[in-house]
């Protein structure tokens, strides 16, 4: 356990670090890897789906697109507006 004093308060936590550094307190990275937004594995799939939705919007209704891609009508409108 590591004892850390922040703003006059003491707290104990296991400083296990990450794959970049063995301990958080000795890390040389400017930004913690846990503070970075996680990249979803779905993102590339969703990008392809979104491009296909945009391509089909001229010939299909929102209801048809929602049914085809298993989305709600609201999701279809959000994707098409972005």
C-alpha cells in the first residue's frame, strides 16, 4: 500500500501502476493512460454503418433504415444529423 497525502488528507491505495510504469507516483508520462478516453472496438464498425446509412437515406425512410440496421428512429436521425 502507498500512503498519499493530498490537501491535508491521507489515503491508502495500491499503487500498481500500469503497463507504462510500475508505479503511478513515479510515472514519467505527461497524461495518465487511465485519463485518456477509451477507444471503443465498435467505432470502426459504427463508422462503416453510419456511412451506409448516409448513402441510403435518399432512397429509404427513417423507419426502414432503423429496421434494417436494428436501430431506433431517434438513433437514425442522430447519425444522419452528424
